[in-house]
C-alpha cells in the first residue's frame, strides 16, 4: 500500500543529496562544486544537532511512537544512518578523487603530511612553533572526569607511549599506559587562524603549482612536541556533534534572557549524537566511542579532511575567478529613486524587490531615510536574523536617538543566532529603542516593517513585508521576495499586528494579511477548497506554490482532495516534502519539483487560479506544522497589478527550469527534469538574472553634459 506521507527526516536527507548532486556536477566551476560539498557537511551538522538528537530523545522516552509515515524512532534512525553514510561516502569520493586532483591540475595542490618534502616540513615546523603551538592545550583522558569535547570543534587525538630508554620520574608509572587504559591525549584545533598554509617548493611526484597544507594536518604532524618524553604511536582527527535541540523555559518571565543564556551553555555540553573522524587509528576511535557512548552507526569516516569548508579559503587564490561562478551583480531597481526617499513613489504604486538579483540597498535606504526624516514619527519592525555589523541596527539606533518612537520585536529563539540577538537587543535598548522579546510559546518569524509619517495634516503608513530576514549578508545569497506598499488596508492590518504582538490587543479580523497561528492555515485550506469548488472539467483549477518545505498533514490532505477533484497542483519545494505525488487516485494531478543552484531558494509564493480571478500571496511561512501552528507568521497579498504580474512571472520561471530542476517521484526518489530534444535549456536563476540585467541596461543615462559659462 502506498503511504500518504514521506517521513520528514528521510525527505530532508534527499534534499541534502540534491545539494551533493550539484557538487558532483562536472559542468560547474571547481570551487563552486567544493562549496556545495561543504554545504553538505554544514547541513549535516545542523541536522544531527537538532533532528537526530530529538529522535534519539524520542527513542529513549517513547520507543513505540509511530509517525504519520508509519515509522518508529528506531526505524527512522536506522534509515538515517544508512542514507547519511551513503551521502558522505559519495561526498568524500568526489572530494578526494575528483575535486582535489582537478584543483591540482589548476595549480592548487593539497599536500598531505606523508608528502611533505624536507624543506616543507622545516617550514611548517617553524609555523607550528611560532603560530600554532602557543594556542594548543593537550588534555589527558585518564582523569576522573573525561575532558569535555566541544560541539562541532575539530580535535586531534594522540595515542602516546614513553620513549624507550628514558627513565620515568618516580611515581610516573601511570604514564606508561596499557591495552585496557591507553594513554590518549586530546588537542583542540584552534579557530580564528588560517586553515590553509601555502608551501614553497615541489611536492611529491614532481607536482608543480601553488601547494598548501591544512591546519588540521599540521597539528597532527607536529603535535608530538606537546608531549616531551613520549612517542606518538597513532593519531586521529575528529569532531563530535552534540544535541542542540533545547527549548528555553517560556515561563522565565523577567529572567527570559538568563534562561536563554542557560540554553546556550547547555548546548555546549549536551549529549553526543555523532562523530566524524578519519580512519587513521582504530584504537583511538574505539576509545572515543566508549567514552562518548556512541555506536558504530554514529561514526562517519572521512578520508582525511574533517571539514571540507576549510578548503573554501582557496577562493582567495582564485584571483581571476576562473574556478568560481561568473560574477552576478545585484542591480538597483529601475523604478525606485536612488537619491530621493520612496514616499512619493509608493503613494503611486507598490514595489516588489527580488533579491539577490536586485540589491538589498532599498530596504536599508527605506529604514535609513525613515531614521533621518523629521516627518517620520515612528518605526516598528520585527527582527529574526540580522547578521553582524548591520546597517539596519545602526539606522534604528539613530532613529531612537533622534527622538522617534522605535519599537523592535527581537526574536531571541532564532536557533543558533540566540547569542547575537541577545547582544542586538541590549544594544538597541541602550540606544532608546523599545525592545519586545518575542511572545511566550510562540516564535515570531514574520518579516514586517512599518514607518509612520506625518504628511499634510494626515498620518500615512508605509509597510515593508518580506519572505526573508532583515539581513544584508544573506540577502546577497538567498532568493527572496519583498513588498513595499502604502496601501491603507495593508497598513491597517500591520497596525493591528504590532498592537497584538506588543500589547494586550485581541486579534481583530484582518482585511489583507493572514497571521499564523490564528488564521493562515485555515485561510490556505479555504483557498484550496475554493479551488476545488470552482474547478470544472473544461476549466480545471490550478494551484502553484513555491516554498522551502511542505510537512503539514492537514494542508497535504487538502491538496490530495484537490488533486482528486481534478485541480492541477504545481509545487516547487527546495527542501522537505512529505507529500507523495503522482499516485493514482490520490495525487496524480500533483507535480513536485525542486531547484538547488548558486542562490539558496527561500521565497514563499502561493498562486490560486480562483475560477479566473487569480490571487497571489507571499509569506514568511512554509506549509509546515511549526510555521502554521507554533509561530507568528504573515502571509500578504500582491494587489498591485504590475507587482502581481512581476511575481507571477517569477513563479512561472521556476517551473520552466529544465537544467537544475529535479522532480520528486512517488517512491521518494528525485530525478533530474528531462529536457526535450527541441527544447532550449532553461536555468531559472540565470533567466532571472538576465531579466534584471536587461532592466539595468535599459536605465536612461543620467550623466548630464555640463556647460562651462564664461564669466567676466
């Protein structure tokens, strides 16, 4: 019998396999392939910290639990281990037998310790003594308490034995070790210093080019200096992933920040979930497995390099960019003024911003202009992930210092950004900003900004709504949609939203915006049902949706009903998809595709044909349980006709892709979309880039000819 739902975690693994697929693609530049391999590793780091950790906890607490896909925790963990090992083996094979040899041909040569020439060893010995040795702290493992191994931190482990002929000091027999109690020391490989050290001379085999060694190898090769009087018999490079799936005490009240800080401390010393290591010492590996209480299926072996991301420092050596993607600019929108504020423009029409093809500068300018405008009375916004050195934070502080009312809802529970958000919140408060620390039991994930301005004896509100965070750095890497508008109905809803999340207001009916967890899910299901009602055999209904993940059982059931009623459903889902497409009698009218390319697809766009009166929405929310049931999210309509056409065109482009797109099969596998023999190649992200580049080239030349006036 065909299951109605794919398992959430196993579906995520297939997403990471699609990331790996890009790394395996020989048509991509070498450093971009390497980047995809490093993303595979960083994705796994978070997956094991959160999802696998929670499954292990569930297994201990409720081993008989069965999820909607019909799997128990143990069954899921077993399947995860098998598939994750397979993905990592493919990743390592690609790295070691394909990418590194190809980089060597291009003149970037990785040299392992076994290949160091005498000259290179002498050079690295000097580097080790002067730059690395002072940072290292060897830790004994035969102490009463086993030394703490930090989460996601690289270590070198050394199996030691006393040098023969050296007389041990009295009482030092404990240092000799035994088979039962081997003398093993751990050394943390330091962060904050280069991972790559460029070498002089020619390596083994007469290979020429720019040769480099890795920090992890230098520590392992010269670490014997940390143990005078001992020989190093074996070494092992490894890192441990720990449980990071902690929930803050929502009832902490005034002590909420302290409770969040406690979570950060707990995360550093939680139980081990997984270990990545090279295969250089079976004895040390077994020792660590026993001490960390890890099973064989929790151990993931790599050939040599623990973190492929360490190699991304090679970008600095790609001076001409030949090994990287062609540079794509971020264009300033043609229909927004670069010098003047946007107030007059937005009174005439809404504006869609599509990053990273278009620059994120308009969002920064919008907030900065509001901060400096004497007629602006107040700024209200949500902050989820903002990044370091944020100009948005600077503008908010400046606005508060100029006497404007500035209210910012900072979500402290943004996983892995909690520490940074606590720092931002403190800094904003010191500048005079009113800071709200989220809501009890609900994570605020909505992206909204409102500027309130006095204009000609009236008050006008300008609103910005987005699918992505207010983060200037990720806006160069993530594909997101946002809307600038002065629409009074949207502004009224925005006012209600801020009153609700900052005060005691009960939710009133909103005209345009839909908010989770109150109304968004019911609104989505109602629109799906409306599509069913208005669908006919002559004019079947149509739902087109793009999102990061689809896991909500109620929404999936509604989509199944739509398919059974003849509604055509097109889904573009980057990550997890628990819906099973293409099953006769259940989902034969549903097609699911996914795009993984140079930019991270992050926008959520929903289109409903609505019997010939189509509606189009963007949202901060995926169709997941956490987004629709446990988070504050916003879905906003695209009402302006030009903006509507723009977003619909973007959405259609993603379903025209026949180059990077992959299609989900009913058995859970993903297959590349096959291009017809007569079809032109369509790569969605390239099409979109060329569209915005063409708009840039059509801009009028604003340079003016200046005439010199001759004066007496």
